[in-house]
């Protein structure tokens, strides 16, 4: 059974703290993604990685950084947490699309999410 | 950048009624995916459509991809309480490289018994 796990389901941090969110997948997927989900805004991509030590900015990278030292692990870092970063954070993984011109994409497998509250 | 618009945002139905959610893109999509998120859960992949005019069925769920590959719909026949949740469409994104997805904002399906 495929699995994406996240280090915490709930997290409460104070403004200005450094926050680490960890994600691990056991499917040997090349791609890993971090999204945040807010009411009325859907899922928005923060960062993604297609290989170890590689990272690409998504739609809303400001205030975040990421680390991928091992293929199975992708970390999201909030250098100095702020109240507007209170949100549900979802990690996902997928196979690498690869071939140019292919119409299909691979499905993404999501973790259970971390609900972060910054006070 | 590419946007995927989804309507309605909320849909209340009586159990047994049908439900439809619509997804529209400003650009032609090479494919579109649909996900379901139960309350308190995480998004789970339902299906991918690739061909122009494609129609796929999963039991009471019917998925369509428009001829111009700019719109898609999900129709549920005779809703049941197990259908409750948020349904998202997603197209290949410009953010996140070739493998990223751009999600619609989702349609929340609320079923009244």
C-alpha cells in the first residue's frame, strides 16, 4: 500500500519561530510537492522537487524554503513563522513525467496534512 | 499563467439527487485530473482524462473532457452520503515544472438526508 506520511497532524508555533515540516514517501517517486490549502483558495503549490537536492518554486514560495537530501524525504521550512502562514500543509509525491510530448501526467499521492497554527 | 476555474464553490443537494461540478481553463489542457477530498481527509486521485471529448464512468460518477480540451465536468447520479466531500479538478501547471498541477478551488458537495 503506497504511503506518504507527514511528521505532525497538528502543530502550534509562535510568530518568529523556525518551523520544519517533514514528509516521507515510500513509493520511490522522483517528484515531491508541498501545497498549502486555505478555505476558498483551494490547493496552492509552494515548492516542488524532481530529484535529490533539486527544487523549483511553485506559485507561492515567499516565506518558505525546502530541502531534499534523500529521495524519500522532502522538508518544508518556515524560516520565521508569521500568522499568515497559519494553514493546512499538504505534501504529495508522483512519478516523474519524463518524456517530452506525452499528454498524460502522473497522479499525485497526498499525505494526511499538517494543520499549522502560528500565534 | 494558466488558471483553472471551478464552479460552483458549494452545492447542497438532497440525498438521491444528481450533482455536477464544472471546470474551465483559460488555455488548452493536455490532460485533466479529478480528486476527491473527504472532510478531514486529504485529496485522493479519481481519474485522468486525456483525449478530446473523452467520457469515462466510475459507477455513479461520469467524467467528461470537452472537445476543445478547455473544460471538464464531473457528474454524480443519485448522490449518497458517502459522496460528501470536496471535488477538485487539476490541469498540468506552469508552476512546478512539467510535472506540477494547477488545481481548481474545488466544489464542496453537501448532502442533506
